[in-house]
C-alpha cells in the first residue's frame, strides 16, 4: 500500500541542538587534537559517533525506571531483568555487568591464556583488546563475500566455516578456549549472520568440544535480517528466530546499550553452572553483587523492557529502513559505501572516497575531521587508527585491512530531516573530497588507542 516507512512512535520530549559555525568547529576540532572522541557533545549537531547507549528510551522504560529497587542484594529489579533475558535467549545463568566490555573482561580473564586463539567472524575493538590483554590472539575469520565491499551478498557477516575447521586443525582444540560470532558483525559493516552459518559454526564447535559464544549487542537487528533474507524464515516471528540463534550457543556477552535500548548496562550469560560460579566470584570483586553487577536497579528495569521492545517488528522495520534510507541516498550520489547497508550504521569506503590519501596517512581520520568541520556531524573511523598498530621494533604504523568511516544511527533519536541533512553534507564533502589531507599520530595509547589518540595534519 504505502511505501513511506514512518517512525512507530511519537515524540514526547525534545532536546535542543546548539548550532555552530564552520569557523567554530575548525577551532574546536583542532583543540581536540583532531580526535572527535575529545569533542564536547554540545558542540556536535548530529552525533553518529556510536549507537551505544545513545538511544532514546520509551515511556514504558521510563515508567520501569520508577520501579527500580535499589536493594544491594536480591532486588526484584534483578529478577525481572533475569526473566527477560532468560525468556528471550534461553540461558540459565544471567550475570549483569555495567556494560559489555566488563562481561568480556570477566569471560576472557577466565578462559583465555597466553598462546590461546579465539576465532570470530570479526572482533570489535573492546573484544579484541580484552582477548589480547590476556595474551591470546583474536583471530578474524570473515566469510569470503565480505572481501568485496561493493557486493550485495545478503549475509556478509558470516564466519568462514572452512577456515574455522582449518584453524582447529592447525592450532588444536586445546588452544581454542571458545569461538565467538558477533551479531551483527560490527567491524564487518554491521552485516548480518545467517542462521545457517550459526548452525554450521555451532556444529564445528560441538565436534571439537569447544563452546560457542555470541557477541549479542545487535541480536534483534540480526534476527530481523534473517527474517527478511534467509529462505524459510519469512513466516517466523523475530522472537522465534532470536531463540533459534541463541539455542545454537553456549553463552553470550552483550552490551545492552545497543539492542537493549538502554543508556548503560550489559550482561554475561551461560549454560555452564561451574563457569557461572567463577564469573560471579570475579563479578563481586570488580563489579558488584551478582544481583546488580555494577548497575542501579532502575538500569536493570530499563534493560528488561528494552530487550522486549527491540524485538518488536514494527520497530525493527523502521530501524532497518531508516539506516538503508541513508545508505541508499548517498550511494546514489556516488558516495562509496560498504554494501548492502548495515543494520545500525552506514560504513563509508574511505579508500574509494579519498584515493589520494594512503592508508598509513589515516584517511578515515581526515574524513571524520572534515565532516565535522563542514556540517557538525560526528562519525567514527574504523580503520588504521582503530585496528592498525605500531610495530614495536621499527615504530612503523601497520595499517588495517580496510579503511572505513562508520555513521552509527542512535535508536529513536533522529528524524528523517536530520538524516537528509547528513545526506546533503556527505554528498557535498564527496564533491569536494580533495580538501581531505593526510594525518599522523601525535600521541597514542598501547590499547584502544583511537579513544584517546591525538593527531595532526601532515
């Protein structure tokens, strides 16, 4: 009938945007060491830095916040949270944490040792850092289709099952404490993983006696893509598909700041009672008692409601369509993106956007700087700054496999006119892309350097 996909909500409260000039922004980004993470958020017009914790909570979530019980132990807020996770995902042990990376730190601290290897379709930044901090190797095994950024293959987030088998044969199961799959595949462009691929990876893990964990940050978006694209899944509900995904796994880590549509929080889940006991012991040491895990009761309540809102199909139709709206419109104007549009973000192919800048000269940083100066839009580099590294012997910068800039869309925050402004700005910048200049590091940290690094133009 109608082709326009409308937001399945009404706006009840608004927050003003402080308008800035291009001259102001040029000064502000220089003061920030050309790192958009160091900008004050009130100096940003459209903030696409991340979709993590930046969504707008619903009236039902705010109502649940008022139910929050702040008892130190045994809060009813925890039991509502635990029930929401268990009913949706099927795990018997649910351990709250203050956010996803805390769950990763606990899990990898227990399971990973020097010399171990952890395969994934693609590790994201905190996952990789927590694995490497324990002396293990974070190994990416993306599917072959992911190599072609311009192709429209439906499940480019898949893991390469053949290479996973080869890794087990080469390394040995004893050195692989677990296998992970990130859904959707954030580093791989927000691309979904098929149910068939999850099943194949799960079968490999079963044969070798190793657990499979999901990095479940965007599980609902992944399930909706399965419903849309995978044969035989169209008549199933998203909730049913979600359960099928998690039934193939032994546990998960999750930042509830994504598909929990909450501003803070996460959890670690498992079917293994002995492992859960060890995880809770570490949780008490570093996060808090197992019925709050570093969160207020009101946060647990917001997550419990948000997890169920995230699998509502009207919401997911709007969510996926609005992301595709941005990708389709800029690509029609020539802006090169990773195709097809992802679930939570659009990824610009920087090597094609700015071919005059070599990867070692940080073209993604340059694009982020110029986009902010031109239009006040904040985006994230997903390239050499985030995933490259400095050679400890020579000091040379080793570049990443690909150079991307991510435009992550917060949930239920921006309207179509905001996105139209982003389209206009990106097309304008692409037409004048010769203004992008090479950059280099001035300072950088040994881990997760992109958060705090400073840069300067070459």
